[in-house]
């Protein structure tokens, strides 16, 4: 197997996407299937199994079985471009889609991890399993921006309580607040209505009930 890889790489300068190398096991791709994919990524789209078998020093039967396996895994498609002369082309869009989802999922996990880190840093303690569940539920319903702004407001008021933050988030969401600019504008409006009331006395939780 190693000899085939070395021979493949030495024959021409092949491009091997890092994302593919780093995740092919997660995609249930075998080592030989990876070699075939690398070959297909670096050649024209015309599907010529005999040529592939010759270049990879493999049997035609092995190549056809591998292509069939990749097709069943929804990684490769063979499109018929010209039905009259049976002109077939390799379609790697399914592979690109799966790699794209990996990037999206990794970014989503990273963002979720980051928001937990922010909460732990601001609270000065490790989050409990219940805390994680509550924050995760917020992320299903609200934007991270709104959640972090509510956290900032709670810390500003000296409160490290998720129930308090939950009330802030839901009041703001109900009132259409989505950014720090909206919050600043709301504070200004409240201050103009009550000029003698200090800004830090503003009760976000009861204001909407007045």
C-alpha cells in the first residue's frame, strides 16, 4: 500500500487537501479509497477505470469495486454526459459537500466551546452540567450575541445567575434588542424619561412590566 502511495505522489505533483487527510477516517474511507480519491481530485473528470487501474498499479476489478463503494458512501458520482457514446465523468460534488459540513460543524463546536469559556471566565467558576444545558438551550433559540450581551449586563450589575440572565435575554428578545447599539439606545431613552434616576439603577427585569 505504501509503495502505491509513494509511486502515485512521485509520478506527478498531486494536491492532497489537508481537510480530506485529516477526516477521511471519519468519512469511513479506506486507505485505498483515499488513494483513488486523491487521483480523481488531480485528473480530468473523464472516467476511465482502465487508466486509473494502470496508473495506480491496481486491478480493474479493484478499481470498479472502490468506485462503487465510494458511490454507496455518497462521496463520488459517475455522471453520464453523452448517452449515445456512453461518455462518463467523475462528479466529486458529494465529497465537497461532506467536507463542507465538516468545516461548518467544527466551527459550530468551536463557537459553542468559546461561549462556555466566556461564562466560566466571567463567573469565576466551572459551569455545572445544568448550566451547560441552559446555555445550550439558549443557543438553540437566541443568537450568541444576545446571550453574551445579557451576560455582560448581569456582570455589570454584579449578578452571576443564569436565571437572571435568562430573564434579561427573554425581555430583550421580546423588545427586539439584538445588538449593543440597541441597548445603548434603550438606556438613553430610559434616562430621558427619568432624568433623576441614575443609569445603574435601571431595573431591566421590571422595566417591561411598568
